[in-house]
C-alpha cells in the first residue's frame, strides 16, 4: 500500500542519514515478509500513487548493508523489495515468487531485471512467466537467498548484517 511504501522509504532515508546506524534489516509482521502490492491500490487517486520500483532502487542504493528477513511469504512486490536488499535470510518454511503473472500483470518493481541477475535467466524466466512459488531451500540453491534458518529470522538477519 501507499502507507507501507512511504514508511519504508522514510525509514530507509532516516537510517542511511544516521551515522549511528551501521546496517538495516527489513522484515514483515505476523510471520510474513510481504504478500506484495494491494491490488486495490492500483485504482487509488493519483495523489496517493507510488512507485515500488523507486523504493526498491532506494534500498539497493543505501550505502549500509540492507538485509531482508523473509518469513512466511515474499510474493510479488514483496519479493521485489527483498531483491533490492543486499542480502536475504529466509526461514526454512518461507516461500517466494512473482505470482502476479497469473492475474495478467508483469512484475512492476524491477523484479524482472534483478531476479535474473541473482539466479540466472532460465530459472528467473520460469518464475516470472509461470508465477511459481519456490521454497527457501530451492531459493538457497538458486542463489536467491544467502541463508536459510530454522530459528528467528530477524535475529539471523541482524547477525548477518553485523558480519558484513
């Protein structure tokens, strides 16, 4: 939604400008990273429109390490947010994908560019064109995530951020 996107953008800018912040961890609530864009937002008034692609580019441009802590699902725009992060940690039960193609929509926040860079063109094309979800274990094998954990994903992401 516009509110979530705006809060993420504001938090990232604040963290990047604060010299006491050494790294950023992005996580979701209630056991899910993000199920993607709220489709109802596509018909919101122009004054409340936003570009998730711009937020993802902002994440990528932050000079401090940004780590995604993926629990539950990272789908559509949620996966695209994770793709903008410098590192990704996923819970073993997490699932990732770009299912918007099943609704006739192409991933619109630069996931079609970032995913092939991480996992190669054949695997990325399969995910992008079918809307298939993959498990955290498969994501690790493909290079989509850097670690898979069974414990607290946020704590694991913070440990990774401290290491890098």
